[in-house]
């Protein structure tokens, strides 16, 4: 089982669709520079609007190897970066 608490995490609770792209882009770029291979984004479970937007942005970013919802918590996306 993967313990997500040891990976860099971006919490997007309370953010809007307009602000998450900037936050997500900066978070990914910073962790690529730091050579972190796995990072975590917390978007929550409620209406799934943030999850859909996060996944849309991740699918367009060249720095992303793969991403998937956490198996135990579908309010969290685990991302593998190209380093």
C-alpha cells in the first residue's frame, strides 16, 4: 500500500476552476525541478468539478507520466512526473 503522506501534496479545497490551473502548473514545475517522481493533489469528492478540471489539465501537461485516483480515497489524485 502506498502511503501518500510522504509525498509533496497540493490541497485545492476551496479553490475555483479559475485558480487551480496556476496552482497546479506551479506545483508540477516546482516538483519537476526538485526531481520528485510522485506528487499528490487533493481535490475533494463533493461535486467532482475540481477533479474533472485537475484531470483535464494533467492530461494536457507534458511533465506528467501518468495519473490516477487514489485507490482508497477518490478525492485524491496521485501523479507520476517525468523526471
